C-alpha cells in the first residue's frame, strides 16, 4: 500500500460530502431522480431538449459498458424555466429545482467558452456539485474536439457521482517516466500518438517537432500530445473518452501512477476504477448478468413554477427568553421586506400548543404588500410547542390558496423541545414540500433537522448573536437560477457599544450591485443616532431611517433608485447611558440582469460529524461561473454555548484545498467545543484592488487538438483562448450563512479539549535541479492538519520511484537546518544529493512527511520528480511514446510529406 494511504482512506471516509441535496438514487442498477435544469436566461429552443435526450440515451449505453453492466440512466427530469412557453407535456415539478440540479444548461460568462465541466472541489470520492453544459455545446457539432456528447456526459458523471479526477493535466502535459522517456500525462500509457509543437495565428497553424526545455528536460510550452485516431487501448474515460476504443476506466493493472495528474494527487495514486469500486453505488449493486444493453431512459419534462413560501414561526412561552420573539420578528420582517423575491407567493403561520394561519398565500408584487404580512407577526409569547401543528397549518395555508405542497417551501423556526415531532414525519415525506429549519437556542427539538434532511431543505442554527437569525433568514433564497433576483448580504455586524460612545464602519458597493439596497439598524435598548454617507458625500440621518411600526427595535432605509458605487460610511452613536448591542445589516441585488455580481456560497463537508473526525469548511467565490481569486475569506463557527472559532480560508491548493486558484477557499475545522449544533458564517472582502477574476475554468473536459489518421495530422480548430489569464475585480464585500451542522461523541464532563490530528498531507511538493543542488518547494502544513506549525520534516529520496513504496527504505535527506514555517507558508529547501550519483538525465524522486511535537506524522506527500538534464548539441525531440528515435524520425518525415501533398 502506498505510504499514508491508510490515513488518507480514514480521512476520506469521514469527509464524504453529504451537503448538496441531490435526488439521485440507484434503483436496480438504474439512476433515478437525475435533474437537468435549463437556466432562466437561456432562450427557448426545443432543440435543446432533443439534444439532452440524445446525449443521456447515448450516455446510458456507454455508462453501462464502462461500469461492466452495473449502471445506466433510468429516469431523468428536464426542467425548463418559467420564461419558456407552457405546453401540455410540461409537468409540475415536485422538489426539482435549478439550484439542486445535477446538470445545468447555462450560457458561459465568457463568449465561446463552451467547455463542459463539473464543479468539483471535494476530496477523493466526494461527490461534485453539478455538471455545466452550455447551450452552444449541446447544439453545435463539436464531435472532433470532445467526442460524442454521451461519452462526455459519462466523463463528467464520474466526476459528479464518484469523485474521481482527470487523468490529463494541461499545466503539466508531459513528464519523464521511470524508463527515461518523455511521456504525455495520460492513462493508460497504451494510448499512442505524437508530440507536436503547434502555434496558431488566426486560422493558420505552424507545426514542428517539440524541443526540450534546457532547464527541465521536458518539452517546451505549446507542445501537445496528438493521439492516433485508431487505437487498441480500452482505457481511460477520464483521459480521452473521445477515442472509439476507450470504453473503460483505468484499473489497478493499467493505471499510470507516474502521471502528474489530479487523480494521482488527490487519490494517492489509486486508479479511477478503484475509487469507483469504493463508492456506495458500487458496493450496493451487482452486474446485470445476461443483459447486453440497458433499457432506454425515461424522460419527464417539467416547467419551473412560481415560488411558494410559508413562514411557520414559534411563539411559545420560551420565546420570551433572551428577546427571542423580538429577534425573530426582526429577521422575519427583513426576510419579507428585503430577501424574498418579487412575484413569490408568501404565507404566515404562528404556533404554540396550537397553530394559526395568519396569512394565506399572497403574491408579493410591490412594497405595499409586505406590511400586510409583517403586521401579523406575533407580539406575545405563551403556551407550549407543537411543531407538527405548525407544519400542518402551513400545508393548509398553501393548499387553501390552490397551490400544491409539492415543491413549496416552509421556513420553520422554533426554540422549543417537542417529543411529538416525529408524529408528522410521514405526512411531511408524502407532501413533497421543502422544509428549511431554523433552530433558535440550545433547547430546540433535537429531531428538527430531520425535517430538512428528509425534504432537501436547508438547516440553520442561531443563538444569542443579534445577527444570527438575520443571517439564517438571508440564506434562504430562490433556487430559480436567476442571479439578478437574488438578494445579497453586504454587511451583518453586531456592535457592542458602551454608553455615550460612537462607532463607524464602511461598506463597499461595487458596480455590479445597487438595486433594492437596504441599510437596517437594530438595537437592544434604545435607537441610536444614525449617520450614513454615500460615496458622493450625500448624508442620510436618523430621521431618514423608518422605524418599525410594531416596536421591533429596528429601523431601515431603502436607498432610492440604484445605490452609488463606492464606499459607504456609517456612524452609530449610542445615546443611552447603558451599554447595548447594535447591529448593522446591508442587503442589495444585482444592478443589471446581464452583468452577474460576485456571489458567495458556503457549507461544511458534512451535516453531521463525530468529535474524532475533522471537517472541512468550503466557501466558493465566483462571478458568472468564473472563480474570484485573491479575496480575504473568513469563516466564523459558533457553538451552542456561544464559543466562536474564526478561520481564514485559503485557496492555495494545499491541506484541505483541492486545486489552487479555483475560487474555492477551504480549511480544516477541528476546534470542537462539545456536542450539539454549530453554525457557519462566511465573510468575503476584497480591498485595495487585491482580487482578480480567473478567466480559466478549472476541471474542464479535454479539448482534443487533433488526430493522426493514415499518416496525416488532422488538426481541430484552435481552442478559443483569452489574451489575459486574469482580470481585475473591484473592491467588494459579501456575507453568507453556511447553515448548521451537528457534532456528537464529545467526551463527557465538559472536557472541550479538541481532538489531536497529525499535520495535513503535503500535496504540492515540487522539485527541480539548480546546478548540482535539488531545490524543493511546498506549502507548510500545521501542527494539527493545516493549523499551527509542525516541529520537523522528514525528507526521503531515491532514483527509483518504486523504492518510495516503503518510505523508510529510501535515502534520508539531512534536514537539520530546516525549521518548519507556520501553516500555509511557502517552504523552500535546497540540498546537494551527496549519497547518490548525479549525471545527465539522472532522475530523483522525493517525498516528505511532517511531524508534530507530539510525534504524530502526516501521510506521505505526493511524489516529486527532478531530472538532471544536459541538452545535447543536436537534440532529437518529439519522442512519441514507445517509438524509437530512428523510427520516429522516418515516420515524422513521412507524416510531413503526406501532410504537404494533401
């Protein structure tokens, strides 16, 4: 077993993502519940539906063959947007929505960038978020570049469903093999072809043999591997699924462990088929013996419907405590006034021992509609807690208004215990409704989250923090896919101010936002004096802020028209002699439906955790599907007793982070503080022009540069490339709730000492020769995973990669002068290999472990390779795999001659 694999498998088993709510399940080898949703911005085109059906049908047969008769697609729903015309064949969706879709069809942010990809940022074996196809990909002939669409779908499905990774690497397309030959990064190595330098300008391309880089010994930039069109190799789908012969995933026998690809990095050199075999799908299925082809998929056409939301709010006696009723009303009013989308149908139910429908569903069309609901928010708290009564009344409010419960949403908030909550579980399941739960305080019913789990809803926890409930409600937005309708939080801050004191703050408003902008101030004792100034110097004062008519201790100001771009400044003066808590909340929407704003989504790696297992915090920062880099991302995790942990999240490709600069910021979380509910909040800021937009989409399908057929090089059109890799991003601020999670298994007696874990595995070790010295770089792990500082490093090397199968048998490097840096820092170390002979084309393989002061050792790092290369006077380049120099030279001349003649 590869060193450290046991540790990696342990962590992987405990970090399987279960947060994204997908309806996909396996039924007698067939996948059901697959949702393919079309974005509202996509123009109506029936050809899209036809193309999707053809793609999935083709994919089903290919998947069946690739999985050796285990899997196929049985039932697939295609969800069209509300903007499309109604048709008799369009059915009403149940819990299907764009926001929960497994596959989305949406225009790219950048024109002509139609590469299919899967949003995947978890660990090996973790499921991805969604597959993204563009309308242009589905409607145009791109067979030469990607292969049949059905095959592309299976490639992406393996990312999404089984958490495997690509076996190519566009950043490192070649490597030096253990046989001292230059090889294309691929799996399997049985796929043959030619390495060609290609430089294109407009419609013409110049081709020649590849030359070797004098420093690295590898091929020069722009050298590409062009495969033979006709192959005998049957794998692998995660490399080039477009080749006709490729019908399998790489197995243990055919896997290329030397290739510097993401599959080897993330899965510790295991093959894609080995990872698939570890999946729950594989473990719970058997091959369909005697079946040559699977049944054809069954398709359902659905049309998105108007959003239906019913608030079901607890007003039992315990809501008197800690100003919970007031805080609930403040948050509910903010949700109704600032968050819920126009044209939504909204109702209100309150409950204690019994429930009462305060408002049947009404359509929100303008600002005059909100008070008709907020006027009925509860003013008194008394009685017991009957959660099921509240839920059933919510169903009645929905059905009385001629709407179906199926697909409708209920926002359920409670602070109380209820031992009868399970009595309505079956009714909830059969209703088809989506229930979002908000647990307020430590005594909320322990089974509450079961309701959100069984219905695919969100789950939140709020405690004493005055903004906790506001953040929870603000996290429940539409799943329609229309970004312009979605409310964005720019600020949500609690300020504890002493008597007669003033605090100030700033909020940046960037040019992509500014519609429907609200500044809200809440307080605990007395309304403060408020001064707000826009970027042009215009001032708004206390009298401009409208007090809530129901004495909810809040005041709001809606900025007329579109808010000015730039930095807004606010000042709050506590006029009371006593200290009090003030809170500032700022929300807004996109300025234009055609210019997407920066958005942030956040979640934990799982909804439940054992005290002895680490979790991962994920925050994705993006604009129009493209990653935003260089942002300052901070996560705040709060326990039931109010203990807070603040983590700076990193996008550095180390520790918990899968890929550097993909806009997904991560960090391990291990600072558990007892059992119970934990909440997650993420704040993202970009100041002083530090942020930038990456114009490269990570993890996209391989664009085939061309083929070799009958001795001819047949090139595909050059892939559209951006002149610049990055673009500047304005200063911005965003805040989002990442929901809640539950921890169990903590030691009794109030011992809150966090469990001890080893330093995280180093995954970005790189090596190169600098003269006669080896220069190593990597990102420092911590004392505990990616936190703190390790005590020392253990570096081993060998001239044969197989020697590293046993870490301790390889040659030890003297690291006596190497002192580990703080986690996240860049490490540099240079040494001269004294014990091993160095000559031309000498290869060294290096691995590293980090050891903590308690003696815990990290899993072994990725294997770094360094080649000592001295260029010959007459370098013969472009060595194709398994082809001798002489044969290749003759073959190359033949190819060129045929190409010229034709």
